[in-house]
């Protein structure tokens, strides 16, 4: 069955110290747990859901191990850019990281399917698929590349922001210069809607918006607030056209050094931190929306216009499934369909 037909079926039918001595479980002291210190790299700083979720992971890891296993967050790209961090993790120099899952597409092409437009219609569906067999299978592909996936996190949905005019219908996107990441799928997505995509590094976006060399872009609401784009943009249109999964990673070299007891503690902390991070993401997202309403004009694209957007961008599914893995894509949409039907 073609990936496109699977996409259509779901679209329209629908991991994975004294204080600690007092609080650690008694079983910790009979377990094979050594003193461990991990560095956790992340590109963002405190105040973001994935950084703050990382802090929670560090706390849980230390508590569950009776203070023996410790992790420290290094935010703001202090340990290098994401690509350099991945290389350092493969070499065992950096033990852990939290990053956008699509950054791993260059290592494991199958990760590209996570960027398919309108794939996950709700966070609940995304959680079921990513936390289930399909998500575990995808994460397992990283081990051959020297990485271990510990859990799927999130950063919300992408929505449009513009300066010249609001987007009230799909046709309003035509002709707009929209900033995109330097990825073919993101570029093709905007082109298919008639926009003029402008690839730019994120650090250059604010200035480009301010100088009006681009008309807008697509970001999560949290990013819009934290990056202060509301100072140089007037409008936000809620489209939720791409879900933005993050991933908690560990160097396989570091992971393989752990005992079975240590791995158990690590994985338990990762699962609890995942759930906490998602709660933070929802909370911060709602707070960002409320804040942006005081700074910008916000509208939600009508359902009939969202349907038009899906129709215009649907050919991208088949095109990129061939590059990223047709079987992976088919299985993902099958699981999405099941999750949408409550199975």
C-alpha cells in the first residue's frame, strides 16, 4: 500500500550525600551501583521545557541511585553545536544530550519521517506512537551509530508568525518570504504552499524579521515568546502543521559501561523525566499563548483551510518516504491510525 494512501486514511478518518541516603530505596544499597558523573548537553537554557525537564532527570537519577549517579546540565550550547555534540557522544567524550530528534536524520535517515507535515494530530497520539513499539524500534536504530535513545520529549507544534499580514486562508501564504531551517522537507513544504522559503540559521532570524528581509516563519509558541519575535512580528496563525519531538540521548560507549542495576535506574529516571517534561511543555505552551495574546494578533486557521494545506502538502509524504524509508513511514502511519482510533 502506498504511504500516501496510509496518510490519507489517518488524516481523514481520523523508552523509552545525606539527604539522598535518607530517601533512597533500601534496594539501592544491595545493587551494583558505582559513582558516575554524566554531562548532559543541550542547546537551550533554563526556562525551556526540555532544559527544565533535563534538570528533573538529573534530580531523579541522583535520588534513585542514592546519590551515586549524577548528571549535570550544560545549557546554551556550552559543549558545542548539536552536530559536534553527537560526534563527542559517539566518541564517549560527552555522555548525554537532549536535542531535536530531526537532527539525527543524517545518522539514521528514518528519523526524517518525524517531520512529515500533519502526521501527529495531537500530543496524545504522538505519545502513544513514540512511546510504543514503533518509537522503540526507531530509537534502537541509533545504537549502530553509537547512541542510545532514552526517551521521547517534545517542544510543541509549529505555527506561522508574520509581520505584513495575518494568514487567514492558505492563499495568504503565497508570496511570503518564510524563514525555514536548512532541510529539504521544510523548504519543499513552504514551496508547495506558494511561499518563498528562506533558509536561515536560528541566530539570524530576529534580525531578518526586524529588517524585513523575511516576512515570517514557523515556530513553537514557546520559541516565539522566548526569542521575543513578538517585538518584530504582528501576527500568529495557529496551524499545528508539524509536531516537534525531542529526544534524550546517551553515548553507547557510556551506556555499555553501566551495570544492569545502573541501567535500570537510568531508564526509570528517563521515563519519569519524560512525563514531567511533557507536562512542562503543555504548561509553558499555554503560558506562552496567553502572553503572546497580549503582544500579537492570534488567529486559528479554519478547519477547511487546514484541509487545503494538507492537500497541497500531501505529495511530500510519498516523496520523502522514499528517502527516509517507506517501511518506516508506513508503519508510523499505521500506528498513528491505531492510536487515533483508540486501539
